[in-house]
C-alpha cells in the first residue's frame, strides 16, 4: 500500500485537551478515524503524533491528502 485510503470527504472536528497526545491515522484504514487503531501494521504508514497545546476544537484531515497533516487544509475540496 503506497497511497492512503480516503477515509472521508470532509474533516472531523474534535475537541482536544491541552497537553494530551493524539495519534492521527495516516493510512486511512483505521475504524476509529481520525485516530489510529493499528490498522497500518501491514503498510508503510505510521501514525502522526499531535500534542494539543491548548484545549479547543480542531479539524483533523480524513481525506489523507492534506499538506498540513494532521490538520485539514481543504484538500478534500480538490478533485480526486
């Protein structure tokens, strides 16, 4: 598997807590999107650690095409 699976066509809003670590699914195979559940084991992908600097709502990428991983940059709006 060289390309990630497009998990969704829109970002996922998540209320994160300051100081907490979150592991974003980079492969798109996780059943717990946007977070890793270990489904990448048979791929070349690894999850990306995100540490929340403050408690707030953030938008994690689910199309896996973002250039600002793990955050959405609007890439899901571009043609596939």
